[in-house]
């Protein structure tokens, strides 16, 4: 055999991944345990019923350091049996054709490692710079026993190389099962109605059993990035009546989150809790933000959010918003403490954003004193109403930045003195607000950004339900 013929034979052998012993390919090994990211929760006196994100930063769109399994153990050798002369694997003509090509290659008996290397050769699994300049692989293959089948299922995810330079890249995530000596597709992310055909920046987070049913579950993340912020969606495929369903359908996509599994706190002791720490928006004009930490617990066949903790306020506007949240849920003690902080806590910061509020400490303190009047009135504390009103008159004299709140409080007080009817007193205050919109505009999103509550006229007086 001449050298030219020999070279051609070696090249053909390299292409025929399923027919030759490939140098450098080691047998597949067991998936490594998922490395978790530690998250610290900071308690707050009055967590918001509707969480508000944290202090503004500008996140750089980058690949999240989410742990993924890297090993790819081989499926049993007889499922499917190895084809001795399968022919050269054909590179798919389009990204969509990759699914059929993967199935075809696996059905020749190719191992996970061989298939992984082939996908790399096709360019659908590649490396991109990650956090800290390290290379991060886009795609992979793992095995997991998601269903009570004789053989473990194979999970394959990969990315369209045409989108390699984009912050949001088309991806595909497959779950394949080998039955009757052939692989078939059990799950295809781009055909999942819940995903509306969109599967971008896909990555596997874990294949551990997190639902407590003694079978593996597939936890994966999808991502959509703008120039300033990446939003992630979290999915958990678990077996229910022999089908793969999402066990956490109610979790929302959130900016730059981190995820962590913890020992379960629900009735199913072998299940895990999911802790999701929601990050920050990077857009201009979102205002001051806080991070929120949600805990999801297994209840029945799925995960339910059982705890939501927002970081304590460092900005005066957030203390006011927390006080309003406590007021609405009838936590009078917490609301009073928070409103009193707005009035007198000099450690709380003002927001010096795109449109800083003139004399913010006085303006928000005046409104907080009006809130203290409302809190006392709703509790039947006439003396408390009078005390808060007197303090407001002193704080917001004529020509001061807080005068409008003193005038709105006067409209409230005029009716309240006639019979201590709190709902009617509130109606008088709301009527004033409708005619003087600055009382709510200056403390809304025009000043404090889109990440914060946008106060309207009906918000100026709270009647707890």
C-alpha cells in the first residue's frame, strides 16, 4: 500500500467514528456531581409580596458559570448493537437536520464520546470565552435514568454555529431513549409548546433526582440576552405516567439568576428544594434595585414557590415600598417601623439617578408621615392620626418640597375629624391626588425607574382588604 492510499485509509477511518477505534477517545465515565453556587439570603423586616429587584449595575452579557455534567457514559453495547461497516457519517446540511443525523449515528452503535467528537467536528458543539476568560463548551452529552426503561436515556444539547458570535444563540436539547435496539427522540426542546419553539443558549444544569421519585430528573436552563442583561428560564423534566413533563412551570424567566439545589423542606424528604437568586437588570433607567431569593419546594408532582425574600432596603424608596407592602397585608407593626425609618433614618440613601428628586428626604418623609396617619386611622387609633398629622405640618411648611403631602393629609384630616370614618377620609385624599398628580408622579417610575413601583392616584391611600 503506498503512502497516498494509506493516508486516505486513515482519513476514512477518522470519519467512520462508529467503525474504527479512534485514538484519544476514552470510554465514557459516570456523570460528575453538579457543583452548586453558594447563595446567602438576607432577611428583611417586611418582604415584598411582589419582589422588586436590587441596586442598579450593568451586567455584561456573559456565559453563566452554571455547573453542567461533563462526562458521558456509554450506553449498553447491545442498545443499539454496533454496526461493523456503517459508512461515513454525513454532516447535516442545516442546523435543523442535526437531530436526524445524531439519531442515525447513534443507531450505528456509536458511543457518547464518539458522538460528542462528531458533533464538535460538525461545529455544533464549540467553545466560547466564559467568565474570567476561560473557555466554556456550548453543548454536551450525558446519560440519565429519567424513565423506568432498561437503559438510561441520553441527553444531547448543542448550538447553531452560525449564531456563535451572538449573545442569544439558537440551540437544541434532546432526550433520546434506546428501545428495541434503536434510539428514538423522546423530547425535543424546539418542539415543546411551553417554549413556543424557542430554545436558546441551552445548557444542562443537573441530572440528579430532585423530585424524590428515585429516578433522575433533567434540570436545564435556557437564556435570552440583550446587550445589557441576560434572562434565564429554568426547567425540570421529570417522569409522570411514563412521559416527561416540566415540574416547575410557574417559575418566571429572571435577570442573571443563580440556582442551587438544597435538602428538601417539604413532605417528600428525598426531594430537593431549588433556591433561585434573581439578579439585576443592566438597562439604563431601571433605577435602584435589590436582589430577591426564591425557594421552590416539591409539592405533589411539581415545585411550588414557598418563600420569597428580598434584600433589606438601603434606599429610602425601598423602605417606603416595603412599608406599603406590610400595610396591605395588615402587618401594622412592620409597616410602622418601615415608615418611621423613611422619616428619620439618615442611613437610608437617596437615589441620584437620571432624574433625582429634589429634597428627596423631605418629600418621602412627608409621604411616610401621611402613611402613618393612614395606618393609625385604619387601626382605629385617632390619637395616632393626630400625632402623625401634627408632625407632617411641622415637616412640610408652606413652600417646602413636601407641601403637597401636607395638603393631601389635610383633605384626609378634614373628613376624619367628622366621624373617624377611615374609608371616607381616604376617598377625600384620593380626590385630592386626582387633581394634583405630582403627589404620585414624583415618587413613581419617572423618578425611581422601571424596576420600582409606579405609584398612581389610587395608591395614595391604602384600605387593607
